């Protein structure tokens, strides 16, 4: 898992559009399905067009469905490790986040999807 960009603040439509175009689209293969939650930035103008322009399909999770959102499981692990590390500076926090993301193995991420009812295969 790689953190292609880190924002010191909330995600917005402009930043997310840049992520989609510069990071996500180059990794997609026509026929892929991209699943997103309902963060307003995910619905920014141009996001759907860019994904569908790459020959992929964009689906949104139902509103207010953290039980069906695999990222919530990853965030739970991330937060647990952050609490255990107890960093007290912004720099220390970012360094720790950078180290933690290496703990997420592909199979573990696939299991997050499976536990939410999705078949990642």
C-alpha cells in the first residue's frame, strides 16, 4: 500500500480530482469497478467522467453504511496502531502513518472487502 499524497487538511474536490487523474486512472484496467463512499469530494465534477473515460465503472456505497465500507476496517487498524505509538508531534504522527501503511498486506485488504460482502476476485 502506498500513500500517493497526504493532505494537511480535509479532502476536497480539486485534490480528489487530481488524485483520480494522476494516481488512480493509471492503475486501472478497462472493465475495473471503482467503489467509493459518499464523501462529497468523491462526487466532484469530472470524477465519474475520468473513471468512465478509462473504460471503468464507478459505483457508490449506500449512504451511511460504515458496515459495508472496507476503508472503515483499515482505519480501525490504523487508529489502533496510532494510539499504541502515542506520537505527540505532527512530524512524528506523519512518520508513523507512513510506517503503518506498510503493515497492510494485499490479502488483508481483500479480506476487508470480503467481510463487507464484496468479492474482490
